[in-house]
C-alpha cells in the first residue's frame, strides 16, 4: 500500500473547498485553515499536513498563518 495517498486526496479536497469558498465570496485572502481530525479517521497527521502544504504551494491560494491541525478523541 502506498502511504499518504489517502491524505493527499483529502488535502486536494480541502484546497478545492477553500477555492470554491473564495470564489463564492468574490476572492480575497485566507488567514488560516483549521482542520480537526478524529482519532478513528485513519489519517496520518504528518502525511496530511505535508500533503496539504504541498497542494497549497501548487495552488493560487495563499494562507497568511500556518495551518492549524487538531485531533479530537
């Protein structure tokens, strides 16, 4: 199994949703993205954050503050 493919897909979806929200509100900027991941989600936090940062770098979306990634139990 290729590690990180699930996380990359999730990261792409997050960036797509952020882009749609920006377009819906006439553009602008994003200050931060806050994402909460449950314990049973099966998501590798490090792989997801790496993937998210990579996808954001390739997108036209600029985040002014670091992404906030939290875990819930």
